[in-house]
C-alpha cells in the first residue's frame, strides 16, 4: 500500500449548491428516467452534511493525484434511510480517504424515493446506482480508472442500495445502448440494511422505498440474503453487534448467503459501534480493514 499523502481539494461550486469535492456532474446527460416533471425541492442542511428531497441525481468526482492513482475506483452511496443522505460523513470524507490510497471515488447523490417525484419510486435509487456504474465505467479513460476494478460502497440504506446494485446488475433498469457492464467488481457494505423481512429487516427503509404495504414478491426481491448468485461480486462487510437501528443479523445473513454461494467475502463485527460508528470503532480502524481487504483482493495493484 502506498504511503498516505494528503490531497488538497478545491471548492468549485456547481449548480449553485455546496460542492462535496472536486467536480459535481449530472448523473444523466438527458432526461432523468422514471421522473415526474416537478420542481427541484432539494434541501441541504448542516453545511452540506445532510441532503433531503433529492430528485436531481449527481456524481461528485474525487480523483487522487496522477502519480498515486492505481486504477481502482469506488462509487459511494451515503445512507439515510432512503429519506436523506449523510453526504459528508458517509460521502466526501470517505472519498478523500480513498484518494489517499490512490483510489478514485465517486459520491452518488441518488434520488430519494417519493411518489411526488417518480413514477415508480422503488426503482429510482437502483436506476441511479446502475447509471453511476455505467458513467464511471464508460468514462474510465478520462479518470484513469480500470474498468475491471470499479466497486460500489454503501452505508446503512446506502448499503442496501449498493447490495441491490451488486445482486441485480443483470436486470437493467436504465437505457444501456453500449451494453456496458453494470456489475460492480466488488462491494463494500458498512452497517448495511440487507433485509426487508419482518424478522430482521429495517422497516423504515422498506416503507420509504416500497411503501406501507409492499407485496411479498417486492420484499423478497429487495431482501438481498435471497438474491445472491454465483456471479455476485466479492463483498467486504462491517457492522456493530450492538446496532439498535439495523440489526447485525442483516450482515450475518448476507455473509452466510455469500458463503453458501462461494462468493469471496469478509465480515468484521465490532462488539461496540452502534449505528453510524459515531464513537467506536474510529474511522482509521474500520477503514484500515477496508484498505487491507482491497489489497488482499488485488484491487489496488
């Protein structure tokens, strides 16, 4: 692993809002699929820490210095229960840490599901995650990204979205005329929502994504312990055993399903951490394990 060198970021502001990093770009070059013609009502609070009512998705690009870049890249999906995005703590902060490792990072400001903004609200986040994979893979040359080392990372409900993208890439939800692979090459899931079942699922995220009365088929489709296949990409997972918001059983169930399907996977469960890792484990601890796993998988060579 290369030595850490801090990268200075410049704060160019695009679209009249506070920029998370180097450059914020629209996720779609044309009309946004599955979108209703409504005015942008996005709300940003806490100096960009939390974003709500997202209907105009974007990617914010964080690139390491050329002399440090190793070709790996990760799309980052902040959490927030499908009704907000923790844009800094689970977005830009993590992206900058990846840059120090030589990894390009792309923070996804994905649409938050809402009947007012989308025709099919449950599909909007997945469409945005697939589009993000497509944009990064097709733009690999200009960002010095290896198209075969592009992963996806998610926190909490963002982890659910990342797991959706990592298990349902073979069901395109967007236009893809070049037939670009939508499959992430790896997944990194941090205290993720995995299940929407009554027993272990995070019912708040389920309600925001699927509504008050989802069908059994919808619940199973978006419960990823049931969606692992032999082509699911390798996965790193970390969770707190004392998480009172998203039970650690989510990560355990997904890990077991991955093992059953012989998918390379690593799971770290901390005795204490609660939801959000606000006090323990410290960032350097759990992110260090991410770095070690990526090195062991040959992703940063």
